[in-house]
């Protein structure tokens, strides 16, 4: 029942993760407002990543997941009645907070259930994120009314909330394992700094595709339906397939090698999807980009957990927070560069960040050869 509850929670996050990108064209905002909207959602995720760890330790996974799911339902119900740009900012901030709590709670729950196979378990869990992404992007591309989409996902989230309420989960530890006094020591560790930078760059790329690809494709003569299908059949399906495959690969291949290969492939595929012109070629490139990105987030979290057996909650909190900060920063940059429909130029940040991930991974591999420094807390 624990795995079912965590799976449904991640599935819900998969449903809401692409919703902003799917509905962004319908809001008729300029590129700067689009950037602010994606940034405010990222700030909600930052707030959640900083608060969810201590909340889970003190109140338990169940309380955290129920709170996150309730916030998602509230924001989705409010979205069709937001009443304009300011209302949307509030809605997507709350959605970010709820989504961030759900991601942290579900990953922490599965990581605790399967500590010996953390990487494989997290990749298997997160394949349901890809499934949720496929459903939302496909349905949105079929011209479903935005309000109907929001209410439908809210109804599915309500089911997940009931399942999580019924599931028996581990009791809270009663003591926050995210400790502020550990932060300075952890931040002096080069391994955590590099892993945090890696997630900063990666989250910018993955969520950049979710939020901006459909808008970009519509500026290069794709109709809304076709653009939505490219995101659904291409990117979301690629992530789904990638996580099924990588959960097997991680049993034999070192996690750092998996993330290095993924970063190299990300650089190639994200550049290709911005360079190509035909629908078929772009869809293939986008699928390969999803395939490349699939293992990065859960595998990097697994590396953090394995590297810092002491202070693991604090280390994960720092790394995840840096990921969401990356989304906030990149969203503002993309929105600013894209003024005048220059989305192709703005999205060149994706292959550039992917190349930076390659460099970061290579430096991390050098640091990893010094195990005493890797585990010191």
C-alpha cells in the first residue's frame, strides 16, 4: 500500500508538472509575463523543498503528502477562476508549493522503503511521473477546455489523497533531520556543491522543455494540437521509457556514469530539437531528449543519499532546493530573451546548460575518488 500511495502521488505530480506549459498559450501573456509565471511556480517549489524535509520528520510522510495533495487540489480548482495575471501568479505559486511537498514526500517514502536499491527504486517510482506528463500534454493538445483539464486533474488528485489517507505509513521521527547547523559543514563539501550545481542545471533543462517547448513550436509554424503532441508523444513518452530502462541499467552501471552519458545526450538532443524543421525529425529529437533526461533527477538524488549517509535529509534538501532555484533563474532568463518571439534563441540555454552538466559531472568524478571527503559531515 505504501508503494501504491507514493506512486499515485508522483503520478499526480506528473499530471501537474506540464500543465503550465500546456496552458501557457491559452493565457495570452507576453514572454516576460510567461517568464514571471514560471518563475513564481519555481519559487513555490523552493519554499516546499526547504520546508518539506523538517515537516516530514516532525509530522510524518502522511501529513506531508496529504497537505501537498490538498494544496494541488485547491490551486487547480482556483485556476479557472484566477481572473487574470495576478491571480495566476498566486495559483501557480500554491501549485508549486503543493507539488514540491508531494515530490519530496513520495521520494522520501520510497527511499526509506528500499534503501538498498535507492537508485532503481526512485527511477521506477518516477516513471509514473512520465505517465502523468503524457496524459496531461496529450489531453491539453486535443483542445480540452482549460477549466475541464484543471477540474479533471483535481478529481484524480482527490483519489490519490484518499489512498494516501488510507495507507499506513511510518511514524514521524519527531526530530527534524534537516539541521541548519549542518548546512555550513555540508556546503564546505565539494561533492554536495557539485551535485547541487548539477541539479540546478538539470532542472532548468527538463522543466524548460515542459514549460516552453509547446510555445516555441507554435512560433515555428506548428499548430497547437501538433505542438502538444510533440511534447506528449516525444518528451513525456521519452521520460517514461527512459525510467523503465534505466532502473535496470543502474543495477550494473555506476550512477555517475549514467548521469554523464545522460548529460552528453541531453546536449546533443536539445540542440537538435531547436535546429531541425520537420515535425517527424523534431519529435524524434524531443523523444531522445526525454530519454536522455529520464534518469538524471532520481539518480542524482540517489547519489546524494548514498554519498551523505549522515545528514542525508539536509543534503537532499540543499540539492533539491538548488534544482528549483535553477528553474526560477532560467525561467526569468528565457522569458527575457524570448521577447519578440525569439524562443529558439532563448531555448539555446538548454544545450548550453547540458554542456555545463557534462563539465560538472567530470569534476564530480574526480572528487569522488577521494571518499573520505565525500562522506564527511
